[in-house]
C-alpha cells in the first residue's frame, strides 16, 4: 500500500501540476479532465477536503463504498486508508490538501481535530443542495485566488480563514443532513436497540463484557463517530449513553427479580468496577441501586 508523506509526492505520482505551496495543495477536476485513476490503495500524511461528482468507478474508506450518483463532500484525515478503482471524475469538483505543518501555530491546528466528520466513513459523505454547493464553491474560489496571487505575509491567514469557513459550513450542512434523514435515524435507533437486546439475550454480556460503541457501529455498518453524532442529533444522547441506558434497564430488572448483591449485579451486567456501576445507576435513575431495590421491598 502506498503512503504519501508529502503533497508533492501525491502530485508527482498522479501527474498533477506541481503545488504552489508544498504544504497546501489545490486541484480542480477541470485540470484533470478525462483523467481515470487506476486501481490503487493508499494513505496520506495530510488532510483532504473534496467536493466531487464521480462518473464511474468506486472509492472506499475502509470497507464502505462511495455513492458516486450524487455530488458530495468528503473529508479525509491523515493516515486514513483509501481505495480507488477505475475512477473517472466530472469536471465540477475540487480537492484541497492540507499538511498539518501548514496549520502549526494557528487555531485551526487543534480546531480541525474537533470536526467529527473527518472520522466518518465514505458512505456518510455530505450531500449538498445546489445553494450549499454554491457557498462552498465561492469559498474555494477565494482560496484559489489567494493561492495563485503571489503569496505574501497575509496569504496564509486569509486562506486558513476560508478553509475554516468551509469546515464550519460543512458542520452546519451535516446538521441539516441529519435532520433531513429522520427516517434513517429512526431506523438506526430501532436497530441499535434490537442489537443491544440480542447482545444481552445471547449471553455475550457475561462472556465479553459491555458492548462498545465500536461494536455497535460495526453491526450497523457505520463509523463510530457518525453513529454517535446521528444519535446525539436525534435524541440528545450519544451511542455510549444509549448503551448505558439499556444496561440500567437491565439492572433495574435484576435488582427487583433477584437477591444478588449490587456488586454481583454489576458483574453480571459486564461492569468490572461496581462503584462505577452504582454512580452510573444513580446518575440515570436518581437513586442508588440499593435505594432503588429498597423502595420495592418496602
């Protein structure tokens, strides 16, 4: 598998024109007109922001395919594995490559890590409305104008400001996408609950311990970050919150229907630390496990 350490390495390998700045690369698909990318698997040591429409072929992040029927934005973080096979792009699209060194000593160096969509899988790309696409293109054109305009002491700050705006707008548009897909999120919540129920009933809780968010996301064919963000948007609670709530429901049943101690109940539910279980129970129920049991005994 190829790993591109620098943006220049990527450009050279793919026959792109040399970048104006070795730490920041801009490519429009018009420059790559008619270009078909052969099958390849690679990682990069830099960020990528792309707006693209794919005529044919497939792109994968990890195990999931990119839906090339729609124009959409995708975000790739350093080290993320990408697989491309016989890709042919349309003329309308762009790619921005940003090396972390370009972000050094700027607010965006830490801020970019807070944008959860860099952890999404390719099938969770951001699909834009025509108006949203115009907004993103306008920001890209401002970056491009500065990029090719004899860069000076102000150029970097100006370009970073527009890149930051692209990220902020993308965050806003993802919120809109979550809201517009309420039927999808409702289905996921239902499946999430069913998977947890099956996990409990199969005895995996006792054998393998608490189900992780990674496990739940894998069962739903979603990235962990996308699953948590989607559930947070729809219900106000993260995937881990939902796992804990389901466990507390199971705990209530065990506390009422068995004579097990609180510690035994905690272990039965997969908690290795009974005090943590008791704190979580009180947080969710408002009573300690002992107080909860006593109200039924009395």
